[in-house]
């Protein structure tokens, strides 16, 4: 046997994975598919290079063309988010978050956060980035019915504990956070407000969600591959202008948090692809974000009418790309497994009241990828019917899988990008 057999084995898995996703309904709320022009950047020579530092101030030579790309990426990010500071170097949303924590808070100091059970992300949790930084976490009260931070309680909490940072990071993110109120309270006690937009970055860039940097957030971090359908990566954004010594020092600390704080090589091919994703979002982001939200609302309504328990009922279920379903105590995993057998990819999720993250009672659904392959409200109704057949009527998943594959046939091409019509799931043979 040659080790080449192993290579072929890995290639075969990639081929099968492409085929699986091309024939399924990908509904993980944090996932998306890459446009052809973003994808092209990932294959360029930028991949192999180093560019530590900032454009024009490098530790290595050979960065001439990359400097132009990074400057362009920063310029496009500032345009897209209408702000004055952009760092496109973080290699992930988590990296961006830890870089910001490194910049703005010291070990032993206090930050106020959302609980994981209420939809927070691990990077602001004790077992994740916040724990790595050794910071003391105090949780906001949460309003289950409104699926949101309890504003009055949170403002009181900020005034009482006088944290260094007020954090807002949400992986279950149905409705905008009360940023104006939280940031006013934070600023009153000398704290900064950090808004982690990992999930909703593309909705914000498309002007269809809240606008945190203009509602009072000092920093906004994000992932560049969720509702912003770019390459895997992160960003740090701010609307601070560096117009006083203190403000200059704030921005300097932010930059220093990312490099040398949490990066060395920052995956230059991804930075190039981010630049293209920002340009594509400036062109198509508004239409894409609008349709993504409309699809989530249509799907939620249709699921509700078919008998599912959908969160946020009194507020129209969702104002984002996400839907949260209550499936039954501890039944989330079983439900997501059944759906996978039927060709529908989602994830189990904790819902308010859950205590065991391994046995949660809910499912989180997302519409970003379905929207990108051209689906609209009408298709959402058909998808709700698939959910009804799998989870309520308990039909055999194998049969439904065939129907899903047939349904998916007409939705193979990518939209909301340049070179529209490219088949996003084709496996291309390079060598
Ligand atoms: C996904 C997510 C992240 C992490 O992003 P990565 O790019 O996967 O590291 C951070 N914060 C929130 C709220 C998220 O949902």
C-alpha cells in the first residue's frame, strides 16, 4: 500500500461531502457557501505568505501586493459598516473576541455577559476565550418570552457591578439587543460595550438588523462566514476616531490585541477573500439580508401553523436569520439526527430552562444558505412540510430524503454574488 491511497481516501471524503450538501437542505444558522470569486482567492499564492504587522510596516519583505489587498479590505469593511476603524486580520470570530478581551480587560477584572443557556457563545464564556483571559463573568438577567436581555435588570446590574466591559455576544439571536440602553449604562460607569456580531454581521452590513456601532457599541467583532457569506475569518470594527490621546490609545490597544496578541500569520488568502466578500456584500448585501430574514419569518410562521412550538411568537418569531424551536425535554439531539437522515442539516440547541448542553430541548434553524441558493418564501413552506413529515407525522426519513433531493435539484446555483450561476457545491478536480 502506498500513502497515496490515504490521499485518495481524503479526496473521496471531500467529494462525498460536497455531494451530500448539494442534495440536502443546509440549515445550520452559522453556515454558508462561498462565492466563486472568494473561492478563487483561497487558491492563490497569498496562502503561502507571511505579512506580520500592518500595511507598509512589515517584518518580512514580499508584501507589496498584499499590502494593497489589506488596505482595500479595510477600506471596504469601513464602507460596508459605515465606521472609521477596521481590522481584517483576525483568523476567526473567536480570535477577534479574544484579541479584544486582551486589549480591553485584564485578568481578574469583571465583564457582564449573557449566559450560555440563553444563547451566548463560548468565546465569551468561562470555558472559552473569557476563561483564557481569566476574567470574572457576571450574567445579565434574561427575558424568556421576549428572548432577549432583560434591559432594566441589565442596566441595574451594570450600575451595581461597574464592569470593565459590557459584552453582547449571541449565537441564538432572534431579536436585536438593547444596545442603546446597555451602552449608556456602560459608559456611565466607565466601561466599554463590545458587540459580537458573529452571526448577524451580514444582516448589519445589509442594513437589515440593528446598527450597533451607531447605537453606542465601542467595538464590534464578527465572523466573516456566517450571514456575511465570505471566507472563514473574523473582523474587529469600531467607530472611535482616535481624536484624543485617550481614544488613540484605545485604538492602538485594539490593534495590539490582534497582533501580536492573537495572530502571527493571519491567513492572507482569507484576507483577500474577505475583501471580495465585502465588495460583494456592498453590491448584493441589502437584497440578500432582506430575503434571508423574510425566509426565516416565512419558515417560522409555516412551522407554527403546522403545530411546532416556535420561540418569539408574540414578536413575530424572528427578526434575524434564525428560528428556535422547542422540541420536547431532552429531545433536541434525536430530532436533529432524524432530520439529518432525511437530508435536512440543523443543530440541537439549548432553550431557556435547559441545564444540560448535551441534552438540550430545542433546535436552531437558519436560512442564510437556503437563501443564497435562491430559495424564497414559497420554498420555506415546502420545507416546513418536510419538518412536519419527519418530526410530527414520523414518516420514514429515507423516503423524505429522496423527496428533499428532488426538491433541491432546482437550487444548485449561487445568488447574491458576482458570476452568478456558479454551482457552489461542485467538486472540482484540480490535479
Ligand atoms: C460563531 C460565533 C463566534 C465564533 O466565530 P468563529 O468564527 O467560529 O470563531 C463568536 N461569537 C458568536 C456569538 C458566534 O455565534
